[in-house]
C-alpha cells in the first residue's frame, strides 16, 4: 500500500480512501457496492469509518480476508420482518422488484442472519434502555455485513369499534376480546411488556385468532371478530375505526450493505424521497418520516 498519510478524522471520503489505497475513485465505489469494504451512507454521501478501514487494511496486508462479506451465497431480493403498510405500499408503487415475507421482527432478524433476504423491517423495543432496534440488532446481526437505517416513526395504540367505550389504557381491556399477534413479533413483545407494566393480566383477556399483519389485526376488529387490537393509527384510519394512542415507535430497516447499493433497495429508497411517498404518509396519518434513511447502526 502507498505511504499516503492516514487521515486523522472519523470518516474518510471516497477521494481520501482512493488516495490512501492508490485506486481510482470508481474502484472505491465498486468495493463499497460489493460489500468488500466497510462503509456507511450519511446525508446521501458515501463515507468510510476510519477505524474499520484501518482494520480492513491490516487484514488485507497480513493475508487475511480483507473485510470481504461473509458467506458466498447471494441473498434473494426479499423484504423480511415486520409488516408495515407504508413500506408495503412503497415496495409495490416503486416497482423495485422486492418480494415480501412478513412474519414479525424477530423472525425477520433470524431469517436475515440466515441470508434469506436482503432486508428486514423491525420495531423491537428494548426494555432496559427504552430504545428501539439497535440493542437487538447489535447482538443478532453483529457478524453480518449490514446497516440499520431509519424508515419511520409510527403511532401505535388501541384500535376499537365505534360502539365500544373508548379505553383510557391497556387496563380497560380486561374482559374484552383482543386480536393477538404472532409470538416473536415486535407488536406482541411490546404489548406483553406494556401489559405487565400496567397490571393487565393477559390470562383475563379473550383472545381472537392470531393476526400476522397490521391490516389483519385491524380488519378483525372491523368485521366484529374482536373488540380491540394493539395496532397502528394509520390502519385504524383506513378502516374507519376509533384509535386511542399509546406511544410512538421506531420502524427501521436492517439491510445487507452490498444490497444497499444495488437496484432494488436503491429504487425503493429513491422513491421514498419522492413527493408521492410523503403525500401517502400524510394521508395515512400516524407516520413521521423526517429521519428516513438515517443510519442508526453499522455492523
């Protein structure tokens, strides 16, 4: 490698890394797109964490793997994890080519670790730190060549029938018929945590059939199969049902770093910066998209 001085700041630009490695800038972009070099994207710019680059160079010069992405099998173009109506709409509307397999946040993290998809939607609350997604992902995906980026905040609460007295909180659900979500989903985990905190005994609830998506949960209330669901404001409004807000949660995307630079994810994320996407989020209600694309964690 060249004797070019290593910059003393936290992140390197494409030009700085190209000068350091004595490569053309185009080659640096290729390395980033292949996942061969540690990188992140902030405010639309490609940046390289200096500490990780030092380790990557040391491995390369000592005959190591050079920071290559683990695993030789390409990931299929599938969005895993938790269901989100706005994300689902954007995938279809952008025509990005992604398929979807939604069966909960924890299922998404597990399948992502097995390389069964290129991204996973997550909303996993950590009780100890009272934060979202990062604690779970930093444990489960530490060995993955991945990045966690913000998608939206979502207002979650109780979706109830118009003829039902509006509950003031979870404790008012005692004796009611509730739509449960599948074990391992972010919604089920969060509901159990909040119920325990508020003193709501789950054994005293009448459980309807398990719903595996946000739409299924609210639709069950609309057709009278249950009294309430722990759902999203956006879906409650779509079905014309009453909504009692409980909290705002953070929904994020865990994305394979190599896949981040390839057409399906780039097409999706570019569409998510459009006026049509913003208009749809506003029309749904209960969404905040100001932090869209912000990097929350890097493997």
